[in-house]
């Protein structure tokens, strides 16, 4: 599959830091942002690229040439006048084969998504267009996307004020037959074409990926990406609690009911010696059901960690449930397993130099999660699904 990168943007909001080059050529640690994208895609098996250029395209072409020095192949689709994201895609149609799927990426976003898993998803859905989405807590720069249980896009409210939810990750797979329908004039894929396709009843599918995501459209985001690339990687063992670390008594909250599973404590000691951080990830719907409070959960975790010699570095728990009786916690939550929200929160906290510990943010050395060497251990299928959705290995314990 070929990859089309849309790198013709003017970058008007970045003029204070990038005033003489295309936005995608913003320099980070002595190399352009676009090269970070290409290197990541190359790691995921992509070798054939089409760069859709526009503003100061000569800077991009002079740097990358035909791609041979980077062991890839590059073709250029140059727009003479600004065409918007949709027009730029249509302008590149001559480089795409008949009835061919192509990966399309916005040139100002970096999304460490599992691209091969996305391609598999697209093929399974037999879709003409699929996109990657990302859950975020503050979506006011982006607007929200709503999907059905089978991952079909229901609504598309791009660039509207919103609190939290799924946003467009700026990565698509589109079939060339559909690209032919885009007019060769200035149009936005996000604001014009996709909303019109939805109104026409076209099936658009979206896959959630909770990996690292950044849009360098504003100066602060560019600084954040520079910081991200300077951080060391940290191995993590994520652990379910009841049934994994301790015997599950059913809504276990009384310290008198705490029974540590000896074999798990031995494993935890070994993992700590091997340089892992140990972080508990647990659903606690008992809070929503009115069985106990968040304070009770934190007190139980404090007692638990004392009993296992303070092996646990952080605790993340979800107090929400749709069937709760406590109004504050009666709702669906992306943090409730098998959703990967708690792992996503942990990832963001660690990068900011914090970790959730007994209801407070504890300072730690900023780092990024080493997904290749991190894993999740739990006793239920939802733990394994949570791991898979976060992009790490999952292991199910069986003490019988």
C-alpha cells in the first residue's frame, strides 16, 4: 500500500516559530517533522510515498529528493494553488492505481498508531473509507466523532467546542474509486467531503487507537513534540487487582478481606528487579453503586501496598458504571475496562512527570511507555482486551 502525506499547509499559526518553510518541515532536534512521520511509517512497512506539496514545495523536494537516501521511494503531487485537504487528495489521483486503497496522513499530526492493525480493520469492514480516531479529555480544538458499536461513524462535528470524546486522528484509508468523487477544487476533507458523504449514507468506519498523538498546529504543540522525543522509555507491568494480586472476595474493600496471592508477589519482586514500574489498573464500580467511596478505595490501596512492601508505583481505578446509583459516577466511561482509558491516562501522566497514587499526582521522572516491552497481567478477558486495545501484550493468570 502506498502512503500519501498531505504537506502543503501554510502553517499560519506556527509563523512565530516556523516562518520560512512549510509546516511539515518544522525542525525538531535537527530534522524535519515530516521525516519523523516517514521514519515511523517505514518502521510499519511503508516504502512508497506520495508527498502532496504546495506552499514552498521546493524546500521539501530539495530535502527528500526521490527518497533513495532514506531507502524509500517518493513521488510529488504539487498543487499550483491551495486545494485544501480534499483537493490535494484528488490532485494525487494520477499516482494511485485503479481500485487501490491508499493510506492518507495529515502532514501536521504525529500518531503512533498501530498502522497494520488499522489496515486489517479496514479490510475486515470491506470499507471504501476508514479513519483512525483518538479519545482525548479536552477536544475543544478538534470537535467530536460519534461511532456505533460496530465502529460506523454516526456523527461528525469537526472543529466545534467539546469536552471529551473521540477526535479525528488525521489518518485515513480511502479507495481510489471514492477519491474520484472528490471535485478538483479547494475543499476540506474534514469540513466538506466527509460530512457530505455521511449525509449521502456512505458507510465510514473508525478505529480507536489510544497511542501517542499530537497536532503541531500551534507553537506549544511543537514544543511538546520536541519534549516527547527527548524522553527515555520506561517498561511497565500493568496489573489488574482483585483476582490477580489478591483473592477476589467480590467488591473487595475491607482490609480484613485482603489476601495477597504469594506467587504474584514473587513475580512482582522479580519485575521490579528487572527495571519495570508496576501499576494497578482496576474497575471499581462499587463507588458508582454506593457500596463504598473513593476514599475507601485509596485507603485499601494504601494498605495493599504496605502488605506487599510498596512494590506498586501507581494506582488507576475507574469509579464509573452506567448502572450506578450515585449520580456523579452513573455513566459510561472510556476508563472502564476493557476500554484502555486508564492506560491512556497513565501514559499522559508519565510523560508529564506524574503518576496517580492514592488519589494524588505523585512526581516521577518524565518518561514514555515502552510499549514493545510492557504488558498487562489480569485474570479476566476484559484485561486482555484492554491490553490489546492499548497496543501491548496481555497475559491471563490462572491460579487453579
